């Protein structure tokens, strides 16, 4: 966003028009973030084609969001598909290690709660 603000400021100083970059799906970067919100709530297998395209662009531009999404979905998978307590604890321990390596503060809170 800082780069965009700098470009707008430069356009004002040089008395030229600022042209917003449009992504292949028709969104601008500013539009991509809020429009991707519902994509991140859903599992990848239920995304529509439009949501798949939007997610691909989002994850390409923001790799941290991709990593956060993957951590979230992997935790969801553990709770939905683990029936044995021992396997569940092992999977949670592995997930906790991935969270520690990712260094996302929000996930550390969840990991400590578990």
C-alpha cells in the first residue's frame, strides 16, 4: 500500500494520471483483499472457479496469507478427521511445531490454548 501511495503522490507532483494496476481477474489490489475474505473461510475443495482464481492471486501476492490459511486448514483437518486420541495429540504436536516455525503471534495464542 505504501508503494501505491508513493505512486499516487508522484503522479500528483508530475501532473499525470495515476493508473491503478488491474489483476487478471479484474480486481485491483485494493479490491482483492476484501473480496478474498470469504475465500479464506472456506475449504479449498468448495471454492468456485472465481474464488480459486482470486485465491491464487492473493496467495501469490501475499505468501503469509497462504501460510496462515494452510495452518488454519490443517488444524481444522486434525479436529474433523482424527478419531484416536493418540494420533490427535501427535498431529497437534506437529501442527504446534509448524506454528512455532511460522512465527505468527496469533497462532501462538491458539497453540497455547490447545
